[in-house]
């Protein structure tokens, strides 16, 4: 089921990006041009959004989609996917634990759909573990 949730997550993000690209006549990632062509906080087709740093939080029908973009690659944390599950009426009933979600994401790494993205913060020497989608087409 995590694979289906991830597919829905990516499909939503790509559809949202397509809306912004079409509206603003740009063919690049909206995270790249949000400062130039439109407000970083706004709404489009019933989706409220807020761009932050290299990512975005979008909300539609009270469902929260939070993600980052590296070039054109979707990256996310376990928390990002957990928020989607927590706020999605269908998925929240699954009552998945954080450990279960992490294990299922690890299985997708083994299937080479996802990969690790390790970010070493300069401040306080923090290390952040994220996931990056490497094969979107494998989720269809």
C-alpha cells in the first residue's frame, strides 16, 4: 500500500507543478521560478501552496503534500509521507506506525524506486536522511 500512496503523492506533485508551469508559461521546476514569476504563497485550482527553500507544501481538501525538489527530482522525508497519510481520509485509517512506513520505504530502495539522500548540515553538524525518487516510471 505504501507504493500506492507514494504513486498518488508523486502524481499529485507532478500535476500541481504542471498547473503552475502552464499558468506561468514556464517549462522548469516551479521551485526554481517561484521567486520571479509568482508569490511563494498562493492557490491554484483549489490547491493552497507555500514554497519554502527548495521545496513546497501544498494542501488540497485538507490533505498535506510536503516535498523538496533537487533539479527535477522529488525528495522527501519520512515525516513528509507520514503527514500525507495522517491527513488523507483514506490512508489515515491504515494506522501505520513510523517504523512500518520506514520499513516499506526501505523496500522501495531495494526495488531501486527510491534512494537515500543524505544531507550534512553545516550548522550543529546535523545529518538529515531523506528519500529521493529515482524511478517515477516504476510506480505506474
